[in-house]
C-alpha cells in the first residue's frame, strides 16, 4: 500500500482529534467496503482493537493532528 500523509489542523488539539476520528471511520469503511454517510466522532476505542488501530496508524508516513502549534512541533 502506498504511503499516506495526513494533516488535520483545527483551533485546538481536541477539535482536531475529533475531526481525525471521523476521517478514520471513513477510511475504515473504505477498507471494508462499508457504504455509509460520514459518522459523528466516537471514542478511539470504538474504532477497533488496539491491534486494528495500530495497523491503521501504520498506513501513514506522515500524520500530524492538532492545533497550529502542535502541528508545527510534529512536523519539525
């Protein structure tokens, strides 16, 4: 699978994480062929087992999620 880069910037880290969780659900649906509308954010534990979540995270060569300050630190 090709490397995927993702950057989610929002006013706060918490808002960025909620946006990111929605995107993770969408990616999971694409992988499983589940066709549904974008879903509201859920708790990270609801996205699958620890192993499943780690496998999804491994897809990204660059992942930066947070406020502008947090993003700057993550990308340095």
